[in-house]
């Protein structure tokens, strides 16, 4: 019941908001997006991004995730004397 009243009050506040406030929020969102875009267009922004993407692609196609996923199960099945969870890390 209280949740329904809270939703109604939020809807009422958003409907009563003046158009200038909505426009300001829209501009603020665009300025953040423009800032992030400008940041990624610089070499110090896109080079690390490309390196990380290449690392993820390499890990995906090399099968490393499968090894990490099943390492605990494998060590439990073979009866290892070491802690499986620590070895899996």
C-alpha cells in the first residue's frame, strides 16, 4: 500500500515538473554523453579500451573461461589434497 502511494507521488512530481527543468536534465545528460565520447576519442581513452577488448576476445577463444569454470569441480573429482577454491583462483 505504501509502495503504491510512493509511486503515485513520484508520478505526480514528474508530471508537475516544469518544462525548463526537463530541458535542463536533458542537456545535462547530453553533456555527460558528449564528455564520455570525447574522452574515448583521445588516444589515452581508446587504446586501453582496445587492449581490454583484445584480452577478452583472447580469453574467450582460448578456452580459458572453461578451465576457470570447471577447475573446482575437476580438483574435487580427482581428490586433490589442496583447497580447490584457492587453487581455482
